[in-house]
C-alpha cells in the first residue's frame, strides 16, 4: 500500500465514528502513521453528539471532518441519520460517509444533503486517506454512484415494463447460448459438419437477438431521482439476524432434543451469557469480513479456520473473568485451549453451509438448500439463516463447554461457578459424561452415516420453548463418498437391506399364504373331519347305551 503523507501547510481535525472495533483500530492506526494527526474516535453517534454539545471544537485545527458509516443514526430507526443531524446543527463540519452495499439508496439523499465525501465500505485505506486530504482542502469526492432507478420509474406503463422484462430475459438466454456456442466452436476436434451446424445456429441466434432488441421499449429520458425517507432507514440483514436471535435466547434454553448437550451442565445464567458472547463474536467476525468482502473461493478455503477463530475468541471472552479461578499457577483458558484439535474434529467441522451462509451475507449470493434457491433478503432466506445461525451458536457453545467437562469438571470452583446443583454429585457428573461419550460414538458410527445415506441434515434450533431439532433434506453425496470403516459398512448394510427387503417381503408373504392354506385347508379340514367322527361315535355310543337301559323295562310289562 502506498503511503499517503499530509501536506505541512494543511491543518484539519478529524473525528471517526465507527462501531466495529477492528475497523476503528485500523483507521486510527493508519491515520496516525500516514497523516500524522491524532483523530478523535467515538464508538457510536451518542458519544459524538455528547462531545459536540459539551466541548467547543478547536478553531486552530479547522476544518473539522467527520468520518462515519452512512447507516449510523442518532438514536433509533425513527430519527434522522447522524450525518443529516450534523448537517442541520453543524453545517461547517465536512462529512465523509462509507456506504455499505445494502445502503446504496442513501447515496441520492447524501447528495441532496451536501455530504462532501462518499466511499464504498471496502475502499482501500490509501484511497480513503487521499480523499480525506482532498476534502480537507475543499474538494468534493463522490466515488459511489446512486443505484439505478427501479423499472416502475423507468417504465411507468405496465405493458412496457412487462414487455421489457420478458424481452430482457430472452436476450439473457440468447447471450448464454452464444457463449456456449463460442466455447464449443473453439474446440479443435469438431468435425466439418458439426462446425457448419454450430455456425449456422450461431447466426440464427444473433439474428434473433437483433430482432428482439428492436422491440425493446425505451426508458424515460429523465427519470425522477429516488428519494429515501430518513425516518425509515434500511436495516441490515445481519442486524436483523442478531436481534431475532437475541429474542430467542430469552427462553429457558431447555434441552428438548433426543440427545444430551454439553450446555445442560451450565446454570441458566452462564448458559445464556455464553450464547450472548458467541453471538457478539459472530457479529464482529461477519462485520469484519464485510469491511473487505472476501471472494467465494476464499470462504470455501478458509471456512474452518474462521470457525476455529470464532470458537477461540468466544472461549477467551467468556472465561476471561475466571482465567485464574483455579489458582495463580493455573491458567484456565490455556488449559481449555489444549483441546483445540478435538473440538475442531468433533464439533466445528460438522457445522454445515459455512461458506454458503457467509457468501449470502457478504456478497448476496443466493442460498441453495434442499434443492431450493433463496434470494437475498427474502423471508424464506431469513428462516434458513436463523436456523443456520442457531446451529452455529449451539454447536460452538457445546464445543466450549466440552473442554471444561473434560479437564476441569472436578474443580470445586468450576462446579460452583458454572454447573447446575445436581451435577455437584460426582456420580451424576460421571453419568452425564458417559451419556455424552456414548452419544458421540453412536452418532459417529450409526446415526450420522444413516443421516448421510438418507440425505438428512439435523440442526439444533432455538425456539421459544427451548432447544429443539430441525431436520432438513439436503444432498450429501460428497460426504457419503468420504465415509470409511464402520460408518461405510453401515451404509452398505442399509443399502443391502433396502435391496433385499422387497423380495424377502414377497417370500415371507408367499410362505405366510402357504402356511395359512396348510392350516386352514389341510390340517383344519382334517381336524374338522376327525372332530366330526368323534362326535358321531359319541352320539352312537350314547344312543346304544340308552337303548340297553330301556330294554328291561319293556320286557317286564304284562
């Protein structure tokens, strides 16, 4: 990065309002080192407003510049933006805004308010510092252009708007076909006949594209500029996810699943505080990535290290007040971090859709899940993101409690500080640890291979009642190919059972019908005949005996 040095003749004051710790530290360090000035740093808009109302600005350092995020508000969603408030009450201040991709609608409003500087959120530090120097000298620098107006503004006529959308879709398909044909024609192995056919197809599509483009309606020449109401600012998806998750954390966090969870051992206060800590660290991680949006390839390659950083930072933050609870010679955090490799293999690697979720939040890539595609900002996408975020938090939380159970569970200080009263008994604690051990063995050898084979994904979900399971149907072919040993043998057994089940059922049904026929038609009839013969013989015997008993009486009559 090329260093930017300030002109000795230029004197100005700078105030930074930034809510993200990493971005705030980077700006403060870069400005001090390269511009040679000491900026005033504020965490939020309240701090800046309080400072301006109680402290007069030093005139020797004029002009004063305020660098802030465009979406910072004075108080809440019903008040003006911070930079609007500053322009109304301190018009001499020069303002530089950093614009997030989700807040491009504010560009036009900032133009109208007279904001001196507009930059993208992920602008390089050297470019931003050069802009600060230019604005301090009286220039206006706008590197962000307003978004294109919606189709309803470009085409007020509904018929023209519908025709434009349909024709644009057709043109996009034609462009895709032309690109595919270009790639196909670039092959050297094409036969003369195939090349002739492809070239003819190429000419036909180009002619159709030209003909369709003639019928495209022309947009209005002077569309009105979009106006964004300052009273209704656009809320980020990340902020909405965090707010909704905080509401779900107000439950009793009872374990309503069919499996034991490490979180059960913690008292409710510690359980909730641990999840709060992980949520704060997740928000910080995503916003740090949002400052310089990474590529999708980077997210796929670095997904597991990012999860490991989230686990480690959350563990350090949660146990920092209890770091020396075991004694001055024992560092609780360092003892827990020894289990890093086990936690990564048992917990973090099993968190699904890490790169996909981050790509959806950072670069607005559509989220594809259980054979459906969810566009950025839709209600269905929110539900999926809520479920994935809950699974992140609960899995990382279980991964943080695991080393505590594995290494420090017999410490009286740990038991009194973290564990529920029933786990003060060594017998109950060992019973719980054995249940966890057996659960993970069963999960590794039987349950998870069965889920993979059945394309089922089970997530932990936070609800108003507690922690529940959510089953999704997603393709898991890649994981199925990676199975080996006992899990792979189990999938073969399941496949063999599925293959043999229909003929075995048919044979059993046939044998059953044969047994029924044998019992009813052969043995049953035989028994019936035998019974009938017995009854007949009994009847004859009784009749004979009766006749014999009546004979003397008949002969004695005169």
